[in-house]
C-alpha cells in the first residue's frame, strides 16, 4: 500500500509539473514552419552541386561561381513576384583585396542578397539570415577542381533560399536580408565586406543568424546518427568589448550574458517552441576549434550574431576531394545529407527570424537598482524605440543556469521581485500586441 501511495504521489507531482508548462504558438509563424519543405531544400542543393565548383575565384559563367550566383538570384527574383514589391534582389559586386595568402591578387567577388523591406517606416531594424555559397576541395587554392559543397555550405544556402520563398509573401515591421556570401573559405571576405558596409552606414542590425554546415546528421569517427539536435555557437566576451563594457561585465558577473548569448538563448526557446522533436544545444564558444564562420565578421563590428550548425559533423565530407579511398567515399556530396534534418534547422531559423522581425524593438535603458542592501530586486526600463509593447517580461534565472527559468509579466516599466539580486540574473524583453517577444536586455547597475 505504501509503495502504491508513493507511486501515485509521484505521478500527481509529475502531472502537476507538466500541466504548468504551456507552449503558445503564433498560428501564422506555425504555418510558416509547416511550409518549409525538405523536397525544396533537396532540389536547391542538387542544383547548387550541379555547378562544377563554387570556388570564389572561379569565373566560369556556365559551370562556376557566376552561374551559381545567377541561379540564387533567379530564385530570389521568382519569390519577389509574390511580395507585392517589398522584396528585391541583387548580386552585389565588390573587390577582394590581395592578402598575400589565399587571395594572391585583387579579385572580383559578389554576395547575392534579397531584401524584404519592412512595413513600418519608423522601424530601421535589419535582421539577417545568411550562409556562404562558395565551396572548396582539399586545396583551398584550387579554383577549377570539382568542389560540390553540398553540405558546406550548400545546406545553409538552401535554408536561406527556402526562408526567402516562405517569407516573401508575408509582411514584417522590420527589414529582413537573405544573404548568400562568397569568399568565406578565403577568410570571410563576403561577410567582412557587408559587415564593414553596415558599420560604415550605421545600419541598425538586430541580429544575424548565420547557417554553416547544417544538413548532415551522421558523424565520422564516432558513427553517431542523430537528427534530433543542432548547435548554436555564441561568443562569450564581445569581440568589440571596450574598457567600460569590461568593467560592467566584471562587476555584474555577466560573462555568460553577451548580446550574442542572449540571441542564442532566444533561438533555443523559440526554435524548440515551434519545431517538434528537436533540441537546440547552446555551445559556449564563438565557433569550433580551427574553424570559423561569417558571423565572426559581424561580431567584430559589434553586431549581435550567432552560428547555427549541425550537431555531428562528418569530416569525410568536408574540405575533401571527391574520391574513394580504403573503401570510404570522400567528398561533399548530396547523398550524404539528411534533408529532413535540414528542414528542422530551417524551421528553427524561420520561427526565430519571424518572431524577431514582428516583435517590438528591445526595451531601452534597462537597469537594476543596486542602491542599498536588500533581498529583493528592482528593475526599471524605458519603452522600445520602435513598435508598440503591450507589456514586458522580466526574466530570471539562477546564476548557474544556462536558460531563463521564470518570466514575470508586467505592463509597467519597473518591477520589484522578492528575489535577491545577488543570487539571480535578470533581463527584460518587450512583448508586442501579437505576443512576439524582443531579444532580452541584460540590465546595467544603477545607484539612483
């Protein structure tokens, strides 16, 4: 009898805890997620692979990089037809200066960009979804040899194309850029060009979601097969940190609360809200060892950027010549990809991007009072610069927790909670009339 009562009690406790978890999905965003097609993604990749190589320095107009760029542009333009004039697309050309390493002389290059213009003329925010379309084989200097680049980074490019297809007919207050970079394998050249341009022209970039190697679910070496997880990399200490930023970070203990890390948490929360049977793993590194990605160029310029990547990489199919050796097929070929897995990654991207682009901007001047000793915490802030907020979430987590654990809703612009500021971290995010949440803002200390 005692064992029965114990079991019944555990069931009731477990059932009670489950009943407190509510998942609220915006119907329109859920519909966008459902429209992401693994078949479309597969078709894009096979077409990208059909070009002999997408090496940045290949100039063949029929089988090389220029032909691939024209293909991506044609897809963007076809989607633009259903945008009511809000989407435009272009191949933006630039020159890569010689660096004496991988670029031996000044070389022409280009990014392919589709712009979905925001509907609110007062909203200057720009959100970027990106990938690099250039490919390489084992010799990074080989501009002519076969380099299919199915997964690296045909997968990310396909995701960008597919998001443009699904989102073109929708409207958002903020502007969205769908970008296929070139020059990544030569040192992030295309991303650096655009990030520098954005800084020089003072773009208000809300977030950059960079997708690089996102279409494989089987690892080399460990032989893991798992299509239930993806990774998101985010920098710990901002690449552009000033002395004042460093002082505040050390004072508040905010080593784990950079803007990019807030974005990573946001993508995990929103992505897992809309994509079933999928987990977004937070990786507390800017990128992998010995490797890099286009998000780095934006982080260097102070923009909030993260890298989306598959969970288990297969190094037989990255930066390798196509060949069979010791019974192993090498080369970045489409037959080694998992298109249903890629669909899930694209779905995480579209749910996060759509939520960001329709949410109000972040609350301004978010502060936490450190005036005097107490076992409560008072936060105060100002309304967002753009968009209408129906209220705000004050987020809270223990200092050892990777994710926000509680959300307190208020329509005021200050909130006092009976939790010690010494024991918890806090942040504030704006909530729009449609329920869309802005990125959280980590507070700065205030003695006022």
